[in-house]
C-alpha cells in the first residue's frame, strides 16, 4: 500500500500542478470529505512572478485557461481524493476527514491528515484556513469578518482545530 499511497500523492500533485498556468514556488492544498461523500477542496499557489498567493477558483478568470479543461481537471482531482480516501481506509482501517498538503517547486512536499470531525461549514472552514495560513482578515466584508470572529471566539476559549493549522515546514 505504501507504493499506492505514494502514487496518490504524485497523482494529486500532478493534477494540481496541471491546473496552474504559470510558474510557482509553493502550493498549499486542503481537502475534506465527510462520510456521505460531500467534498470540499481548494488550493493556493504562490506565483513565481508576483510572489502573490493565487486561489484556484480565480485561475480561469485571471488567465487564459479554458474553463472546460479546468473543470475536467477539477473532476479528476475530486475523484482522486475520493479514491484515495477509500483506499486509505481499506489499508489502514482509519478514515481521515481532511488533509493538507504543501508542495514546493523543488519537489519537496509535506502532508498532514486529520481524523476529527470538522464542526464548521465549508465557508467558515475556508475563512479560518485562510486566516491560519495567510493571516487573512476581512475588514472590508462584514459577513466574512463576522464568520472569522466566530472562529476566533472558539479559539479564544481554548479550542484547537489542528485540521486548519498550517503544516510545519520541513527543514
């Protein structure tokens, strides 16, 4: 199974890289899938040219990337995540609820699995993940800012959500 897990890591990375229309230095990927098969994933990559972090959902808006081709890659990525979760469970008997992966342009990657249930909806998960990974706040958008404050209130009460915390970089 170790070889199969490695193949999934390579397939996930390959699909994500294929969706990026420019040179990049780092990718941060988050995926979750619940017991019913409901799935959420997103990624950001750091552009080599601008050093800005680019959200995957803005790629077809900001680059000449055919939407049909992008949608096809998104579907492949979604199926790959589901297959990976199923095979992982069959092999290890444990079911991850989410995972994060970082990938550097030099080929180094790191992955972290979470096994606890996510108490947040997908929007709050994304907002909290952005805050934890990039320090993103939403002063201009009161709705998003209120959601972020809800998350920060939970944290101030001592609650930890490891599935949202940035992956430690390997030296």
